[in-house]
C-alpha cells in the first residue's frame, strides 16, 4: 500500500511539473519581453495618432510640416502624409511609408525627428501613439478630399479569416466611384489589428461607400469576429 501511494505521488508530481513547464512556455512573451500575443514591431509603414491641447493646432501643424520636409531627405523615405481630423482639429495623424524597417528605425533617431516629438510633447494631451505596420493589401494612391483611417481589430483566432475578409473588402471598395486609395495594413506588433487607409474624392462618395452593400456585408461579418469597436476617423490632408 505504501509503495502504491509513493508511485501515485510521483506520477502526480511529474504531471504537475510538465503542466507547469508547458504553461510557462505558453506564457513566455514573444519578441524578448513583449506581452503575450505580440510581436517585434518591425514594419515599413507607420500610422501615428497625435492629440494636442485645443488651441495648440497651429504649433502642432508647424512641427509636423517641418518634420515632413526634413524627413523627405532621409534614406529610405517613400512618403509622409500629415492629416488633421474633421470635427476635432486638435487631433492629427501621420501616415509614413519607408523602404524597409531599418530605414524607418533610423529615421526615428534623426535630430529633426527628435526635435519634432519634443515640440509635440510640450502641447500634447495624450502620448505620441506610433504604430508600425506591414502592408496587407495596397492599390492605387490618388489624392482626395476625405481620408478615412479605420482601426479594425479581430479576435486572434479569426485573424486569417479577417485578412481574407479585408482583402475582399478592399477589392470591392476600390471599384466604387470616387475611391482614390484603399490600403489595408497589419499592425506589426499585434497582427490581429489592422488599419484601413481610404481616400475619397468628396464627402458624398464616402457616404455612398458607408451605405454600400459590400460595406454593410463586411461590417455584418466583422461584428462576431471583432475584438473592439470599428473605429473610423475622417481627416483631411494638410500638406
């Protein structure tokens, strides 16, 4: 009886130990200390959200325009668009495109980048929210009066299906009258988070897109798979 008890105890202890190791491995953050489920933020696209104090819009615009002018001379620069939010002029966004992740990272250390961020920090009401991305689906890139930047968050188990949904949605949206751009980007650190950058010729074409059948179908299919609200923000380009 004693021997049997000892054997059972050893089996239980071994099972607990193995389970503990497995749990520890499953919870080990990826990317050298990043939170579970996240990845190293390597990407050559960047979406940045900036909020400054009401009344400080002119200072923010000056800092961002100076940043763009200086950044155009950086190695690997492809494009930088400065956006100001419709209805909330103290909210801004930056859309950056770089040759690769290395040139993007080098840009963040340039004196003009550091100076711009310091100028914004003095007037901001929220932290400088910089999010590196990778390209998922991109098409033409034409100017327009309305720029919609939309955050789409899928529950991790629906990530692959979500990517397919977004690619189909982008294909249908690019065919609509007035569309100048409809790009889908994947957030580098959280690959189940996506950003849509859409350009429309005028407010009416944007309105028609929001009520179009492909949009309603996408939103309907997204709802049970989403991890947060469908966050669409309208901007205008200011440079």
